[in-house]
C-alpha cells in the first residue's frame, strides 16, 4: 500500500433536511480528489452476499477538489492562561505530582511547559525516565537534571524553583512509594544550578502534558512530546519554596501560611470535563484538549472511596494519553445542506483520488423533528456501538486479550484492505476494545476522525451487517426512516412514538440510560412495537458528554466481555456521573425491557432455531404463519445460521416478563459458543452450563397495547436474504413488521 490514500470524516453522524454537514478530507500527496454522494442499500461485499448496492445521488457538492494532506496531532493536554501569577516576585516555584505510565520505549515527554515574554520558557520533562528542567532565558539555557530515574506507575512530587534575577535554580523530585494515608517519600534527589535572570512576565501560558508548537501549513496546532500518565496538584508559588514548604504546598488544601506564598492551586477534581480553574483566582481558567480522562485516582486516593462525586481530594488527578484523540481538527473542504426531498437513509460521501483510492464518509439522514410525514417503520441504527468499535485493532491485541482474535475472525472475514489502512495510520486512534500505548483501556471513541471500519464494504459487523436489514426492507418495499442512537438519546420516547414499529440494528450493545428510558416508555406506556433484531444488546452503560457530543464514554467495571477492566475506584463515568459496567450489574438488566439479555458469544459457526411448544400458542400465530421450516434459519451468510456470534436468552430472575412466549430457541451450539461470563458462577466444565447457551426468540405484549419481539441473535439479519428472501427467517420478520405496523392494540394474556 504505497499509493497516496484519501481519508475523511464529517462533523455529524446524523442530520435532518435543512441542516448542513461539513466534510474534512486529507488527501495524501496533496492530490486532487473527487467527491460525490451515494445512498447505501447493501454495504456488504463478503462472500456469497456480494450484493453490494450503492445508489448515486446527484448533489451540489459533487465535483473535483484541490486536496491537502493533513496531519493528526493526537495526545491530550491542558492549557492555562496565567495572568499576573508571575508578577512582582523575586522568585517562583512550580510544582506538581505526576504518575508516569509509559517509561518504556524512551522518547521525550513533556510534563509542564511555561511560556513567558520574549521567548523565555521553562520546560520540565523526561527522556528515558530521566527528569530534566530547562530554563530558557534571554541569556541562554540552563538545564537541571536529576539522577534518580522515574518509576513507572508510582506518584512523584516534582518542584522547580528559580529566581527572576541571576541566581540558583533548584529542581527536586520525590518518589511516593506508599500511597496509603502517609505517603513515604523516597528516592529524593535534587539539582541546583546557577541560572541566568529569568523573568517570564505577567502573561504566562502553561501547557501540561505536551509541547505545543506553532501551527503547521494547514493551520493546525502542532502537538508533540505528549506525556502518558496522571498529573495532580499543580501549584504555582511566588517564592523559592523550601523542601518542607514544597511538601506543604502539595496538600489538597494547603494551610494559610503556605497559601500566602501561592498564586496558583489547581486540583483537577474541581474541573468540568472541558475546563478547570485556579482555586485562588477563579478568573484563571485552564482548558483540556483532546479529552483526557477524569474521575481517576489521584495521589491521595486510598481505597476508601470509589465515586469521585464528593471525594474531590481523592480524585484530583487528570490522566493524559499521548494517543488521546477527540477531534482531528482538519479544515473543512466542502459542505452539504440536506435538501428537503432527500429520502431518509444511510448515505455516504464518496471521495476518490486520481490513483483510484477511495474513502466513504457515512452519515444518516432522518426526517426533521417537525416533519409531519414519516414512514410507519423506523430502523434504529446503533451509532453508539458503531463508535465503540471504531478503528478497532483487535487483531493486533491477541496477546493482551489472551486469545487468538484472528481465529475468531474466521467467521467475520475481516476487511483486510481496510485493516491495512488502519495499521498505516496509528494516529487515527483505536476503539473502546483497544488500549492506550501505556496499557490503559480506551474509554472514549469519537467520530471526528477517519474511521476506517465505519464504512460500507467493511467487515460484516456493525454498520455493514445492519445494511442487510436495509436491503431486506427495500426488497419488500417497506417504507422506513433511519433513526440513530444519538437521536433517541436526545429526543427520547417522543421520537420512537412517531413510528408504529421500531426495528433495532443487529448489535445495539452500547446504550445510554436515556435510550433505555426511551424504549421502556415507548413499549410499556405508549403502546409502541419494538423488534430487537440483534444480540448482545443494551449491555454496557454508555455516556455522552454534551461538551463532547461526538464521543461515547465507557467504564467497563469488572464484568462483561469487553477487552479490559476498569481500574479500582474508576468505575464512574465522567460524562454522566453514573456507575459504569454492565446495565445488568447496575440494576437495569435488558431482560426487563426486551425480555432477553446476553447469554453467549462465540464464532464457531451459527445454527438454526428449534421450535418450542409456545410456537403453537395462538398469541404467536401471527408470527409463525406461513413458516414450514422445522429448523428455523439453518442458513445465512453469517456463519450459516440465524443464531450465532452473540446471542441472548430470557432470564426471569433478571426481569423477563412472566407472560413472555419463547417460541423457538437455538440448541446445541458448537462448543466455541461460550456462556456469557456474568452467567457463569464457577469456572468449571459443566453440561448444564453449555445447555444454557442459546438464543431465545421471545415475544410479549405490554399493558399499553404495545409489543416486543426479540430475535436474540446477531446473525438473524444474515439469514434474511437466503433463497432470494424466501425463507422462514424473512417470513417471521415480515409477519412481525406487518402486524406491528397495524394500529390494533395487543392485549395482555389473562394470566
Ligand atoms: Fe458485542
């Protein structure tokens, strides 16, 4: 892959007519590129499902563009504008706690950088675990170095003191070996050097965790030498603090006599997710860039508290990563105002350079909120889950996961061409299934960057798998609108209630509490009809921060199946304040709303469903009519069966309505289909355990005349098109959609 590539992203994932979407493109080698609009009917190019279909749509942005190659400057950092903090004093001290998390691999990392007048700067950082402070005055540079190397994953206290006139400067460090109650300060070392006069002036810009340089040729701020690790308790003093006073100033709330010498106290627990204040002068504000992690254990965390809310002294740290990325910040290349007559659907802007390299930038068009005319059916695409998996590099993480992901991928047939592009661009970041370079799990994923696997023609997973539902709807001529997780999150049950029937995507795994509330209200209170056409749904507590609307946040807690666990004390989401982990473990199991919840996962091939006695229940007649298959769905393009990959089952203890009918279940999955670990109480081989691994086709009515049908498998949609859509899976789905779209209320059985 030596050719120039072209990549892009849009500033929106869903949009209504009348609104404008902006496109940001990087064309390698500054090559010209063309742009055009397509609507995606079937995004799948795998194997026998090679029925990819995109429909060209004439748009006003179609044409040729001058390309620019644009860079991605990943890495979170903080920026503080300090006015008057350095005025009227003969000497100063800047000090902070750091917790480095990636010393291996070498490289320069900047901890704090002060930029004053006339190019005078102070930089504290390290290379190969060796700390240094560089004081750049008008007369030249003085470098102080510490002999004691940093220790990875230990807190250190650092302090640099200097004089504004010529005189000594002292750089100190302590390693805090014991984090409980009374930290043991060990490995103290210092360096003192005679330094030129250094007067930063009245206005000083402070950068934490990165060196921020002049903008590049595209006007993007260059960020380099990013720090991996936590910073806590930044203090700025108007004095040359003694050793004892440095320690006293590092307290969460320094005593009065120390406070008198301080001009800046920054405890990051008192910050919002975008900014923080000098506690001594609320006019001085700092800003976070690229979404660092908050709600993390600070230097004073002692294991006695687990929620950052109300425990500011324990959670006064911020965690920066050199590969954090919220927004690439690329300049806009072109825009598109959605015309009133553009049908709701899955669209993509196709960009192509002269070498035949292409990219697709997806977005979803939905009717405007005030639209009178709507389709009777909404296909709800799980955009939060799309983001969770965005740019996943799972195949690279087999060792960390402890299993061979490539083996699992045999069923999914990964898009290796897309994966090669991803490997060539580490700066595009990865998914919530991956790790930062220091080994910390990734908590955020944003759409303001190229996402190589959130594209038509990518692996048969997520967005691409969901196009199998789109193509099924179109085959039968059903009139449908597209809606998304983010729309339901914002508009709630009111949006769902505009539709007679709502159909989920095949893998709605990541959802917010607003989404659970919306479905529950729609089906239980408003008579709505809901078809859950997937598996492993409504599983992880997911948050969206209104300050970062393009990102989702996940804290995995210590359960579920999802690549990493949260660190102790870090289970609460900074975006919402909610306890993270599985919805099941925080008291909102999906079984309550959908009748089913995750029961198993595995990729050894899929199977069909076996009828249960409830198949013949008159309440299910509308679903089963016309179906002759004894084994339902033992075919399909996702592992040759309608039950597979990730599957759900009823659990009455967890809230499945007692009147739910389980009309068919998948039985005897191959051994590679494993029980969900939250269902496993002992780690022992057991036939009973294996017998519980099944998908349950589950139907129930609600008291408001609504109904829920859960098909409980990710591979259901892979069977829809079998035999030119003439099959039992398609028939059952069609039966459900036709009845669900009729106004006659469902009635609760007399039980
Ligand atoms: Fe999943």
